C-alpha cells in the first residue's frame, strides 16, 4: 500500500468486543461492544484502513490454538462486514507475558510489523486501546495513542490520569466520528 494510506490500529478486547473476565476462547464467546462495528464502517467510509493488534496469551498458555483464534477473528470480521465495515488484517501476539517477546504490547513488534506491511511510517497513526499496554506501545513508535473508556478503559484512565499525549474518548464510535471529521478538514 502507498504511504498515503490512512491507517487505524485497534486493540480487540475492550475496544471492538466486550472484554471477558479472562479470555475469549470460542467464537460464540465473542460479543461485540454496541456500535463498534458501525464505528469501523464509518472509519472505512472515511478512507481508513482498519487493522487489529491484540495480545492473545491464551494461545501461549495452551488454552486455544492459533486456528481457534482465527475462528474467533472470522466471527468478528463477519459481524463487522454485516455493518458495512471491514478489518483489513488481524495481528496477534500468542506469547505469555513472561516470555518477554518483541511483539507483545507494550513492546512494539506488532506495531512495527503493521507499519512494514502497509509501508507507512507509524508516526501519528491512531492506535486505539483500552489498556495502558496499548497506549505505551503507541507512544514508543510515535503513533497517536487513543484511550477508549470501554473494556478496561476507565480503570486505565484512573491509572494513567491525564497523561499528556493520550486522547480519551467514550468509545470507538466517538473515536471514529472524530477521525472521520479530521479527514474532512
């Protein structure tokens, strides 16, 4: 893709779907956050390529296989497509936190892979998450960290406070409206 690509990177749990108590282990456990699919469709209509970067240590813990994670992502994609939206691609880190890999957020490996895949610099690219790990990874690559208050977002906000450089919005719908409005100016 050309460097003029408008890119948005989303976390999965707590941003697109309801954050589970532990993990989403089966496709039928995946439950969308109200309005998230419509928000992704709005981003697509505004010319954004939307992708996902998600930590999924449930794979490394042996709770699910990579194939089962793919099935969950297929259900997610189908739900979003029914709303007129599209996730271009999903990246996930299968490693446990104690493995100290380069891809698990707050490390930057996944984000860097995304930048390389699309051929775009990550500086200023919106990275939307509900956890401090999402925000820290975005900051490390000079992306645009955006916190949503869904999922763990309220708890994260209480922890990070009014950290400069982090935008805070109610949910993905508000983020999509904001980013779409920015493309009109």
